[in-house]
C-alpha cells in the first residue's frame, strides 16, 4: 500500500500555528530569596560590619574600661555594566507555513509575524535571565554568554578563593577515583566503575596531559575543573557525554588531546547520604539554626538524594512514586539549576549580596523598528544591566567542591 510522504511544508506546524524552542531550566535563585538584593547600585556601595568583644571584669568602684576597640570591616559592591544587543530582519525568519500570516505586499514581509516577534523577545529575555544567573554564581569565566571585558568573578569562585571560609574537598575514597587515561573520544579509564552509574556527573581535576574540551570549537578549553554527565562504557571505563555547562544547549561533548592521569570527583547515589551527613556535622552551630540558612546543591545532587531516599525506604509502597522532600535533618536543600557541579554551599541569604541598578532591568528589552527613522527594515533589541556580587562573614560560610 502506498504511504504518505510529508515534506518541509509541515502541515502539522501550520495547524498548530505556533512556535517552539528547546526547554530551558529556570533561573530563579533571586526569586527564591537566596541572595540579598540591593537596588540602586549606580556605583560602588559599601557593606559595613562592626563587632567588638565583651570582657567580664572584677567589680570596681572606679570605672575601668575593658580596653578593646570596636572593629569594623568594609566590603564592596562594584557594579559591572553590560548589555545585550540584537538586530533582526524578520523576513529572514518567516519561512514555510508562517509566511501565510504576513500581510499582502512585498514590503510587509519586513513587518514580520506578531506571534514570532513576541516569541523571540520572550526567548531572548529568558536567556538573558539565565546568563545573569550563571554570571552571579559562576562568574564571567564560566559564563559563555559573557563577552564583555570587565572582570566579574562570581560568588562561588570568590568564596572558593577567600580565606576564612570553611572548605571541604572531595578527595576521599568514597567521592573520588584515580583515572589512568582519558582518550580523544572522552573515554576515561579507572580501576573500577561500580560506584558510578549512567547519568552521574563527575568533575575532572589533577589532569596530566593535553586533553581539551572542544564542544564549542577549537582550540577548546582545558578539561581541568570541567564537569560532565557520563555513561558507563565498561567495568573500568566511562564516557564523558556532555559538559555540565551545556545543560541547556545539550551539545554532546567533543575532545582533542589525551591525558595520562586525572582525578575523578563525584557526588551520586552511592555516596550522597554520606556526603550530606559529613556536611551536616561540620556546619557552623550558630548559622545552621538561622531561618535564612540553606544548603545549596546542584541539580544532579538533588536527583541523587531523591533516589537515595527511595532506595532507603524499605517496604514502603510509594517509595518510588512520591516526590521527595528536599531537606536534610531540617536544613533546606536548595536545588540550583545553573550552578557548579559537585559543589555544596552552606550560607545564609543575608550573607550573600547581589547589587543591581534595578532588579527589573534583566526583564526589560527595548525594541525599536527602524523603518520610520532610518528606512532600514530591521528591528533592534537592547537590554542594559548593572550587577555586582559579594559576601560577608567568610568564616560563617561552608564550601564543598572538587
């Protein structure tokens, strides 16, 4: 029997009369109140803290000052200005079935389709918000959208580099493996993969060799410090499938060069309860009881924790059907969508600061059709933002990373 053959005129798309794009993870740490937002940061803002000791003295009829001096420390929010600028010619986007929505007249092609222009504006805004989220936490170096020249270190790199922060690594046997080879296809050789599983996320450190990640083109970046979703290849090897930073683009990882040694760090189902137990035991006693204290974890650690809860719930019928509560012994676990893999931050939101000119700037896109002004049949879109991040009281922060 003859079969129908569908070509690129996409009848289904015509019937739907809508536009689609790949799903994006929400950027919502500000919405969840994980940062203390300070508006109207046009230029440097000073965050001041002050403290002094208390000394209990012997009774005396003559007043004797305890002899201490109140100590004050300044931290700063130095805003960085950056912009998004995009010019679009809508007739280049109106293809196939959507061309039927254009008004008659050749010049009207430039006017575009309202649904398409609205869709693209919203898409750009969503991606701007994601880029900002990555910028705030990961800094410019780990945010591929950031092409401006000013320095922007980000909260996690700043916390990692600060003295006084309580820092813990993943070098213990339960959370790390020694790799003896990484080939040009991203195949990693270790002694045993029994504690790993498909879909785990590993962070590569201590690299000896020339391995580079070329996911976004040559010459690529060093795989040192990069994190990857993996697939088990054998009892002694696994494949680096996708860079964790490509969680939205979903690009498959590609590589050049090889390595003869590296350390594989990971938090997964096999060790997440042990890791969280260790973290819990080391948290600052005064901070952990505060209402705004959270443990912030990357999404893959949240998934591992949910799976571990189900695995431990013996003889419970709904163990694998009910959504799992994201806290650990009463401390909220905040799952971070756009974050650093295999990293846990314990902090009060009142110790983490985001300075902006206006928080709504990240949701505002100025759009102008130039034809009435220059006779150019193009649309220009522009967003302008200012941002700065910093933290206070380093000795109150807990930081675990590879």
